[in-house]
């Protein structure tokens, strides 16, 4: 259904009001958008932001209208950019947030990692309503896991009605690709019928691929809808009070217009409208001065406390952030602009400690006119430095800063320049110089010459760029879809999807003459053929006579469906009503970490939540770029522990001589696990194998690989909720490898037919089991399992032949659970001690010292390429050493090694990092490390591991090398299976160092 908006009467020119509601001030501008207009900014006014925001909007808009002296009937539209909704979440404001009920359509999958499991306690306590798992969801190929059961949904609604829940989020496995069954839409219609007046959010309207992150965003959106309706109504009343009868829009995260109804339905799409508006405003102002060419530019928005830097693409729209990002401690995946913030603003405090001058990150903020020296205060700020340098342009009183020493002024200016250059370099998309557009009231801090910048631009009205960006916002449409590419080329299908996006934007009210594709991407899906994901956005100028959509989905034109609405139902039992959780998050300090002792009694280590978090961090470091991020597996294990289950770790020697150890883990595409989370019975494969073999002496479980998510998977199966078996402190890789035959079990196996691996069992999780008993060659096991895995939805769980204690004592890489714990603890301690700059050295010490590990390189990623071949991700990154003045950490950009690095390092990978080739400035090359030794690339900003899918241009990284276990390096068979020749490189193995067996947590803390 659509509601026509009448064009404004007596409109001589397309005038638009733009409003930006900031934390301190509300800006309003009036633009004349007549094509070719020389001076389109008719008025720009500022008013203090008021607690209810509407009064501040009225004051700023009224002042702009008076200043421009225009007839209110000439105003074509009002566009508002606001942080009201995101601030409600940041402030945990219970008066503005609803409790949310969640229905997840997943069939037997995804139940071990429930909704709200990744939320901080404090936010969870405010938002968590009843949770229901229901039949439904899709596989990666678009087929149904199960059909929706309307009676099941109605039973969930009956319970929500009993509890008084009025905001509901619906999420389904692979719902973004569901264009046939439209399960989320059907469930939304059922909920709307059963709970009249309830606000319902479906996840496919909010986010993209990644069930947990998309669901998290949907929950936040649902929590805000009541407040959004109230706020938007207030905006409309404010406009009416000013005599404005034109349509009112809000600006979205991508810099385009949302109707009032759309903003009520999807308030989450406004969260980053501020930074986006500043970039769109800079694009508009640059165009006025003829400076805007179809090239990439950087926009630097300098405020009172922080500087935000974004990338303006040749299309005039911001570059989007990566697939996942965090807000309020919650991992999300809805579209957001890629913005980097640093603690530099007009109010940043300047300090001198010996020969070192620091700027920020603390700031006097809005108190600058009271506290800065140039305004008669007592605090030295960045603004004082600029005024003292004669670049203040009438700011403050220069005579109040004449006592500042020239060398101190120069040192502070140099530091500010370096801070800007560092963040600019991080955001650049290539090594070439780029133009830079300055906006914001603190832009005077930025010098006219910057390294890596071709030209620094300051345009008229740059201080009101956010409001300008709101006023000039366009109409857009997005198509995010999976399409069949078996009969047409990817390029052909992409053109068809682009045409759909353009047509949808026109239907939304964009001018056909100006509507173009501004973003288009094809994304191949690992382990699948004949299907590809396409993400396309089109945008154009608003015609002024748009059709304003009512409160319904953009994709809602579908036949009316019916269901059983009469059979009586009994209220369902919520899945999250079994245990109480804390309502506040613990604050962990460095002394807390140092004082913490794991719970070890009688040779058993019982894992706590903190242990699990540290182990997950360490597992990803040991994953050497692969293995899959263990975050969701950690959440699943943590939920079990929170519900009272025990997870135990033991030493292999503690088992009886007649006992055996079952081992295995997940197999398949990590991308599928983003949607089909851990679910069902995690012990199903192990139970099936033990029953098949008639084995009764299994006393413990072990991980196939410690690297990545498999390092923690068997903790689910071994918990007291399922098999109640301990986990052995060790694994059969000591790292992650891309194929199932690259294990120490195969190294120690005397045959060539995987006798120590078979039989094995592979379980789909929804009813299909497969047993493999013999193989012609050990490499065939991996091939056969992967083929079967594709038929099981491209992800399954595998259990391998139980191994005797004696065999494990030789083949097991010992104490790798302890090693993961120590690595994670070291990163956590470095963070709390503000010592991340030394994280490389700290991790070297945690591994066993310089003989066992070392920092191989530190710098920034300057080149990146990757592609998928036969299900594996191949590629290479190039890391370039930082110049001395680029190193912002003071200690080797996180290396902590005390050494200076030169030249570049190239790291090719096949799922995992394979080797490090150091290229000196002279051109001389040297391979400094290679598998089976471990090569981990860490984010220098936080010490956390980066998986190969997470590498991106400009990241500052530290490369950590660790010696491999002797099972790999001590025999020729180990090298044949795990060294570089196994990956096609004719490069002999040279040991990085001497392996040091990790210290056992059980031994250290069990006394």
C-alpha cells in the first residue's frame, strides 16, 4: 500500500531543509537544489541540542527560515539526521527501549548459540524477552531446512501475549536468500495477527549474511521501534509547528532518504547517519567549487573531542564498513559507513612528558570556551596550539597563549599532523595521493600539507557539512540476493540485478534521469557452484513527488497466505527461561587477571567463562589465519557453562592405560557456519561412531585441531549436558591445516590407508549419518567426506576412530588447550595494562621465549588478493614496514621486539598462512618461515588474530612466528605431510626455532 505525497504549492525552486542533531549543537541549512545554482546554501544556523531534541530542531530551523526569508510553501522536504536512536542504546535508557521477544527459524540447527548470547549482561538485562526456536530456515542452496509450522508460531505468540511482549524480532537461517518460501514474512504475518499492534522486525530487512549478527541488529531495531514512532511523531509535530506541510524524511546510514514510516520501521538504519551526512555534505560542497572529480577522496570531520575519517567513493557515497562491526558491545552486520575515529579534536588536552608531546585522547569537549587557554581557562588544548601558531582565524584571544614556547608549539603541531597522517594512510585504498575534504568546527587543526594527500580542501560552510549532507540526500534502493549462475555468466546476472535495483529506486521516488548504480558486488560462495551472491545499490535525486511507503517491507508485494488460525494452542515454553543471569558486566582489571587462578582439582581443570574467552582468543592465534573464528563456538560453550554445565580438561597421562580417546570436529565451509550455527546434539557424531564400533572404553575427547573453532567444538560434546567426558589437553595438529589428512595421527600412522583414522562418522545434524570404513589412500578420506558434506548442507560434524592412550601419548601435541589459554590471557593482560604496543614480545614470552617464537615482521597491509579454488581460499598479502614517523605505538607498531623492520613481507595462504617471504629494499628475498611452523598475523591495535578472510588494506599488523611441534619436524613423514612441498612449493624446511612444550595449566595450578 502507498500513500501519495502532494508536491508543495507555489514552488519556484526545489528548496530543501537539512538538519543534523549533534550531541552539543543542532545545525540547520536551507539548500536551493536548482541545477546549476551558484550559491545553493541560502542559510545555515545553529542551536543548542535540547534533551527532547525537537525543541532544538525547531529553534535551528526557525532561525534558518528567518535568515533565508523564503516562503515556507517553497520548502520541498525536511531531512533530519539524528543520533537519538543510537544514543538510547548507548545510554541503556529503559524509558526508550522495549523488551524483545525473538523467534528463530532454524529447525534442529543453531540452538546452542541462542539469541542474546553475545550481548553484554547489562544490555541483555534491559532487552531480553522470551526466545523461541521454531521449524524453518534454509540451507545454503536455498532449499528448506524445514517448513514453518503456524501452530508452533501461534504458541510462541500466546506466551508473548501472556508476558505482555509487544516488540518481536524474527530471524531465519539464510533468510536473506529466501525469495521463494518467504518464511520470515509468513511468520511476521502470523505474529501480527496473533499480537495486534505489536511491532515486528524481520531480519532480512535489517542485515545481510551472518545469522547471529543479523539477528542482533534485528533485536536492537525491534527494541527501538516504540521510541522511534514517538520520536518521528515529534519531528513531524515540530515541522507542523513551523508551518511546514512538506514531507519529512530521516537520513540513513548510506546517505539516502528514509520516509518517516521507514524510519519507524527500521530506526537502526539511522545509527551512522551523522558521519555519512558529513561525507555526503563534503561531496556536495566540493561539487560547488569544481573540486569534485570522479575519484576517491577522504573526508576528515574534526570535532571537539574526536576526528572521524571516511572514504568518499567516486560515486559520491561513503565506502561501507566490513561485513561485521560492533556497537554497544554487540556484533552486528547491517550496512554502516567505514569510519575510523582518533582522539584528536579542538578540545584535546596537550601534555609534555620529557621530550615527548602527547595530544589527547581526553578532551575538554564542549567546555572548551571555559577551559582552553585562549578563552581564559587553565588547560592547554589543541586549539590553543593552533591559535598560538597564528592559524586560529579569530578564534579566542591570541594574547593569552603568547607565553607558549615555539618548540612546544612545533612539537604539538607535528604530533597532530602525524596523527592525521596515520589515520589517513589507514583509510586510503591505494598508495597514490588522494584529495582530502575538511569538515567540522575543528578543521583548523589540520595543516594544508599532509603526506599521502594531494590537496587539502576547506569549502565554504564546511562547519555545517552534516546538515548539508542531510539536505541533499538522494533516494536509493538495495538488492541483496543469491542468484542462479549455472546458465548465465556472473557478469550477465549482475547486470540483471543492477537493473532491478535501478527500477526499485525509481519506484521509491528517484528521478529516472539521474538514477544510477552506486555500488555493485558479486560474491562467490565457497563450496557451492551455480550460485552467487549479488549486492547492488542504486540511487538518484528525489523527484519531489515520491510515493511514501507505509509501514511495510520493500519486498512485501506477495499473495496473501492463509494458515490454521483457529486450532487452540497452549503457550510455548521459552527457551531462555531456565536460569537467571547477572544484570551488570564485571569490570576486569589487570590485577584481577594477575590474581586469577583456574579451577583445578584432582587433576581436572573445570573451565570458567573467563577461561573460555581466553582459550577462544588463543585458538584463533594458533589457527594461523584459518580454522574459522571460534567466537560463536565459544558463545555456545559459554551458554552451557552459564546454565550450570561443566566442561573439564585433563592430561592424557591421567587416563587409564586401557582407555581410548575419540577425536574430530567440524568439516565444511566456514561461511555456512555464519548462518547454520552450532545446534542439535554436538555429540551425535561421536555417539554414532561409538555405537557403530561397539566401543565402551572411550574416556575423553580431543580436538582434531586446536586452531580456530575446532579447538573448542568438542567442549560442547564433552560437557556434562551431553557425554560428560573430559577434553584432553592437546590436539592432533598443534595449529590449523586446510585438509583432514594433515594430522599428527597420520604422521604416526605406519600405513597409507588411514587405518588410525577409520572408521569415522559424519553427521549432518538433521538426521543423516555417514560411516566411512576403509580408504584406498589417506587423502581419499578428506575428498569423500567433503563431497558428502556438500550434500549435508556444506557443513557437518565428524568423529574419527578412538585412539588408545599409548598412541595419543606419542601423537598428541600436548598442552595446546593450556597454550591457547596462556595466549588469550597474555592479550587480555596487555590490553588492561595498556601495553598492546608490546603484544608481539608478550606473546613470544607466552609461547616459550625467543628460542621458540619471534616477531617476524610488523607494518601495514599494502596489497591483498584472494580467490576460491576447490573450496579453499587462496591468496597473498603484502605487508610494508612502517617508516619511523609512521609508527604510532612507540614500540614497533605492536611488535614490542625493539627491532626495526624494513622492506616488505609477502605471506601466501591456503586457508592458513603458508610462508613468510621477506623482501629487502635492495630487492633481496629470504624465506624466514614456512609451515609446519606457525605464522599468525595479528591486529596491531588489539593483539587479536586475523583470519585470512579478515585481511584488508591498510591494517597495521604484527606477524608472529612459532616453532612447530616435533611430531611435524622430527621425521621426514611429518615434513612430507605438513611442510611447504605438500603445498606445491619447492622450498626445504628450515626451523624457525626450537619447540618448547607449553606449560600445563593443570600442572601449574593443580598443586
